[in-house]
C-alpha cells in the first residue's frame, strides 16, 4: 500500500520505540501457535505459510549450499582402498590325536575364548609390534609416516582389527588413498605380529617344556633321598610296624592340634572381650556428650501428659499471636500483642525445660544399658581367662607326652606328608609336560589363512556417495528450515482465523490482494482488469454495508482506518471504504490524518495545503479544508504541511472542532491516520472517533504488533476495534490469492 514515504528527521517507521509497546511485547517469544482461547497443539500450517513466503530465497540458498556441501563432501571423503588379511584364531589348540583337547579344561569355554581373542587384538595393536613393523624398509618409505611426530600412534589409529560375526577369524585391514601403501602396512603388521607374538609364544612353550623336564628329574631324585632318610627314623621309635607308628603319631598330633586351636580361640575371644569392655567404658564415660535416642525421646514426649498439654497450649498461643499480628493495625493492640509474645516465650521455655528433663531420662536409660553390657562383658572375660589357663595347662601336658614318644616319629610322619605332596606335584608336572609335548607337535593356534593383496577397487564408494547425497540434501533443506523458523518467530498473519480466533479481534471483511501491475490498469476495459475491479468493489462494499448497519444501530459514523505498522494497506482500505460509502448515496468525507506521509493530494490530484496541519496551527478553518472530488457524495480533506507545532496542537485536542463540524455535515467520516506503533499521532486521533478499523495484511502484518496496537487503543479509550484482512486465503478470491505485491492507492 502507499505507506512507504519518507519521515521527518529523527522519526523511524520501521523501528518503533520499545517504550510505545505494552509491557512484554518487545521481548515476547512465540511457540508457533496463536491463542485460540484455550490450550492447543502447534499448527503445522504456520510453517507451511512461512515456507510459502520464503520459498524463493530458500531454494536459491539451498541450491548454492547443496552444491558447496556436495562437492566438498565428495572431495573431502576422497577415495579409499582397503587391504585385508585374515588370521585363523582357533577355539582350542589343534591336537595330534582325537580326545587330546580334553587335556585343556578351558578349551571349549566361550567366555575365555572371547578374552583370548580380545587379548590377541590388543597384542597386535601393541606398541612393540607396531614399532617392529615400522622398522621394515618398505614401511619407512611411506611419506605420511615421515610427517608424523608419533608414527606408532598414527598407525594404531589407522589399522582396523575385527572378528566378523564373532567367528574364529581375525580381520586386519588398512584403508589408504594409495592401494600400495595399504598393502605394505597390512603386510608389515601381520609379519611383525607373527614374529613378535605368535612365534614367541611357541618358543616360550618349548622353553617351558624343557624346564618341566629338568624339574621332574630333580624332583624324582629328591623323593628318593627322602625315602632313604625315613629308614633310621623308623628304627629310632622302636618298631617296624609303620601303620602302628603312624596311628600313634596321628593321634598325638591331632590332640596337639586341637589343644592349640582351643588355646588360639580362647586368646582371640579374650582380646575381643577386652576390646568390648574398653569400648563400653568409653561409651559410659562419654554418655553425657552423646545425643539422646530420638525415638526414645519422642516416645517419652508422646507419653508425657505435661508435654502434650504444653505443646497444645503452645500451638494455641502461636495461632493467637499470628491472628493478632495479622488483624491488628499498626500501633493498635500493642500491649495485647506484647503480652501474647511474652506468654508464648514463657510457654516455650517451660516446654524446653520439660523436654530437657525427658532427655536426661533417656540418657539415664542409655547409661544403665551400657553398664549392664559392661558387667556382662567383664563376666565373660573372667570366664574366658579361666578357660585359657586350663587350655594352656592341657597343651603343656600333651607336649610332654609327645616328647616321650620321640621327635623321630613326628619327623617321620612329616617326611611322609612331604613325600606325598611331592608325589602329587610330580604328577602335575608330568601331566603339563605331556600336554606341552602334544601342543609342540600340533599346528599353531594362530595362523595366516589369507595374505593381504593389493586392492583394485575403492572400498568406500558407497559411503562416499551416501555422505555426499546426505550433505547435499541437508544443504538443500537447511536454508528452507532456517528461513521457515526465522519467519515463524515474527508471527505474521497467515489466515483470517489468525486474526479472529488467534487474536480475538473481530474481522468485518476481507479484501483481495491485487497485483501491482493490475492496480496500474484497474480502470482498463479489459476483462481481467474488470474482474479484479469487481472483486475489489464487492469485498469493500461488503465492509461498507457492515459499517452502515453499525452506524444505524450504534451511531458509529466517524471511522478511523489505521494499522500497526507501515506497509499494511491502510490508505488503500480507507480510500476504497470512502468510495464505497459514497456510492451508496451517503455523504462521505475522507480525511488524511497521516500528517507525516500524506497521500490523498496525489491520489485525488488536490492541493496539499491548506489541510489538517494548517487547521491544527490555526492557519485555516474547517470549511477551507474540504475539497470536492469527481466522485459523487465524496469529499477529501488533505493533510497539509506537517511540523512539530501541529503535533503539539493535536496532542492538546485541537482536532476536536474539525471532527465535530464534519459529523454535522457528512454521514460518514473516514479518517486515514499514521500507523499506531511508530508514532503517537493516531493515538490522539483515536480519542475523537467512534471506532477503529485496523488494516491487516496477510504475510506482512505481525501478530505481536497487532496485539500491542489493540492494547494501546484500549488504553486510549477506543470503544470499537475491528479488522479488515487484505490478501486472505478465502476461497471467494479463487486463484488470485498468492500475489506478492501489496495493493497501492
């Protein structure tokens, strides 16, 4: 609309002062929905409308960003060639004959096998193995390794080790842009792993076999020597009956063992009881410093009638105090309030003294319980000391009895026990030696089943293509999403329902959005121009009919047409309303109160002054302002030449006589004013009119600004606020709803 004219220095139409907005409007946030009188979910059509408004820049930016991201992704991902080697990691050692696997109790344990596989993976990636691989001549020629501060760490992060599908096969791979580099690195790592880990393990097993063989020979000779030593000890005890000697020796040793055990248990129990006695004495000494048991104290308080009575009285006093302090005026009933506080303090002291007495009772009970436990522990300690003395005496007697039989029999039995233990150990070593003998004759548990080969085709083509397509689609969609979200934050008006239901502002009509190229040819006799002219005329006539009905019913004759901000079609709406009212035979005057940006002088080819500004400065009379037009029943009052003095007069009510005279001479007075939010002119005019019609432009007007406008008008006492939506998506306007250019006067 024709609202984009220059302002005076210091005025800004596009950036209204925050001080002119109602509190909270400038910083409000929007969750994507209009208030429709109750809780509701987000309306997805809001985002559809936002995308409709921004689709052209979204598509343009999306194509540019998609091209940049797609080409960048394709180049950055690059071509990768992967060289792979496979190693067989068997579940158990391969044996020379059936059933030998039973020698290993963990051979078929899946948990241990998983641990074994993880161990081999970590050993392959260990620094010694990788360091040995890096020392190979062909690896040292790779340029990327020469550039690394720590080549081992680089290789550790670029080599991949995996067990596909948890099988007995270990996959070792390296991906590089050069297939020769990938082959060299995998081959070097596999060779290093086999020489540093797998072959070393086999050598260690061979060394272990030799050690076991030497240990078995030495242990066999040691057992022969022990058997020779046992013969003189048997003669020293005076009997050749080994079973009888063994029986006598076992009985004596068992009794000595029992007595020693009893003595040790008695000593342990005595030490424990002495600790308990010391602990109880410490508790008894510090009982006054400890807190009373809250459960016992609460039980005494509940069972004590004095405490219950004082607690109830204390509660009543507190309620009385709260009531008195809440109801008494400042300086009134001061003596009563003070007396109540003193009584409350005295009751609290009595209550606390009684609770302290009960606390001492609880402490006395605790002290008595500690003393009872102390006596119990001291009695047990005395009894255990007597048992200790008795056990010591019996142990000494048994030792003397053992000495009579002789040390030789004891040493003989001990030698036999050691011989038995050596026999078991020798059998275990022989078993392990036989197991190692079989393993050394069997194939290795880990062996290479597929040597690495030079890759011929890229291994990351699908991944490269997928990343490129994903980033391309993301770049194509990202501007649309961002622009849509940015647009929705402004809460622009999308439909008539956004005004009537979302803002709860009555909508008295809808005006089609006519393209600017059609506006310039609206008077043309062409069929298309006549069709647009008919649509515009019918929609404005409907609004005028409603205003006439309202005028007849409520004497609403002076109509102010305005908007929240500039560029929302208020001037065109005011002009068309005045023309429609004049066509009905009602004498109508169109007043240009948009003093800073006048337009009616150009639209109707009238002189700019004298006008409203001259009237406000008392330089002209109301009769001099009214100009007849070529349209029957329509007169126009131009704006005049505006200055600060005119605004000062307007704020002091100087426009009142003009409106009073126009009311007497015309049936309708249509006033076109400046926008509400940027400047204060229209706010002073709103106090002199019967109602305000706000021009709301679809895809241009913003809901927060309309809400702020309504609050300002209500604050200035406007009785009737209604809206006309321009460019609505109502089906009555058919396919002409989507034009971009605003209607101009």
